[in-house]
C-alpha cells in the first residue's frame, strides 16, 4: 500500500504537518474563554504561504468540535454578508437539531372530499438588513448559551467587509459572546486598518506571521523521514532545512518532492533535485503572483536588489535607480510592510522569501510589469 504524503503544498487546506505556529493557536484558544481578552478580536497578516489559512483551519476545527461554540467560516467575496448569514442559520439549525426545511403553512381546500394539503419550505428572503438579521441570530445563541467565532480569510477593504466590521462593533457593545479572527495579506490588512470608518479595528490584537526558525523544520524532516524508513544523510538533511529559509510553504514543497522519490535517501543529489522541483512550483504558485501585484517602481526596486544577491545596500539600490533617499525609503518601507524584504542592518535590506532574488533574475524577462 502506498503511504500518503504527510506534506501538502496545496493552498487553502491545512497540511497534515503544520509546524511552528502552535504557540499562536494555543494562546488564541485560551483567550476565547476570557470575555475581556484583547485576543478575542485578532488579525493575522503575512505573505502567501506563511500559514495564515492553516492557523484559521486549526482553530476553527478545534472549536467546531465543541458543543458550546458555533463557528462561521467565510472569505472576503462579494457575497460575504449573505454567506455569513446563510452559514449562521445552517449551523444554528444543526445546534437546535432542526432540519433546514420546516412546515410553514397548511392549505385546506373545501369541500373536504377534495382536501388539498400543501407544504411550503421556509422562505430565505428577508426584508431585514444584515445587522438586524445577525442580531437576531446572536440573540438565539445567547439564549442557548452558545459562543460564536467569526473566521474571515482573505480580508480586503471591500464594502461587505466594512459593513460586517461596523456591525460587529455594534454587536460587541451588546455583550454577545463573540470572537473575530481575520487573516489577509499585509498591505490589504493595512488598507482595512487605515480606513477611517473602521477605526474600531485599530485596537484589535494583530499578529504578523514571519518566517519560522529553520531548525524547527530540520527536526520535523528528521522525524518524518526516519519514521517512514528513509535513509538520512547529515549533509542532505542540512541542505533541505536550510533551503526552506524558514518559509512554511517551501518546507511543504521540499518535503513533498523528497517523499515522492523512488530513491528513499535524503542525500545531496536527491535534495538538490527536490529543491529545483520546488522552485518551479514556488515561482508559479507564489512568487509570480506576488511580483505581479507590485507597482512598477516596487518591481524595479526588487530588480536592483536581486542583482546584488540576497542582501543589498540601500545606497547601491539608490544609485542604480537614480532616485533620492526619500523616494527610495518610501518604496523600501512599502516592501517591508508587504513582508517581501526586511532590514538586515544599518543601510542594508535583504529578501525575506527564499530564492526570491533568483526568481527575479530567472523570470524577469517573462514578467510584464504592472501598470
């Protein structure tokens, strides 16, 4: 029988091996039992592949198994509000042990010999707005002594997100037993927080997910491959974990390709092969998207950096782009906020994401700059 891989490089689904974020998960779960804990409203931000969705999945799955909780999972789509109400009604019906279809009316036609009985399903249309509908559902939860977690992924500064947060603020004041966990890309989260209508969120607990200590990945690689009969060579396992750069998505990719190999040895040739295979998916699934989302000047800044290797002096970048310090520092700060680069000492910046500089050098001619 073929063993299923414990590594999962697919986005939007929690991998079986999820490393380095348990302290965050445990702290949030504990905080949900304290009605005054600031963590009851938490925003997770970080680059693609850093584990935001996996954290949401872990927390929601743990609470969904608890009879005292209702968990509403949603994503920032144009139908966010209707999805929240719809899922809330379904979950509440499950808690009440009711079916989704009930008897609303019985019509009887006379004479009795021609009696007609008609059943109509519940009408999903509702003239009330989002806030009163949500208030009504939460009132039922309060009567049933149920806590509610709203988990919103891919947060963006949309009309529906604004209405939801404004409604949540009002409901929070009503002392409903509710928690809010949101996740999104750093620059999109900043857009939400900087919206003058949503100042309520500035007091929320904010967690920025960065890379993980790569040595943690070494321990996991050694445990997983040893338990599954792989032959582990020290230089091979060292190259594997160091190449991840502490980036969770790359940890999954390298592990996935090593697992698939017919030769069950973690040695230099196999690890090098797995790294090259991983870079192909990494570039396509993450880096290409990240780069295209940048402005033309942000792209130029990163191109100038990539020519210097993983680290670059700001002075060198400034000279290459022929811009003054204020102009360069503005784009430096923007890229740091996006989680793409970081300060690496006085006047020096470095790529956060492993192989990102290589990606730019190898792929830049195929990428069209954003308008």
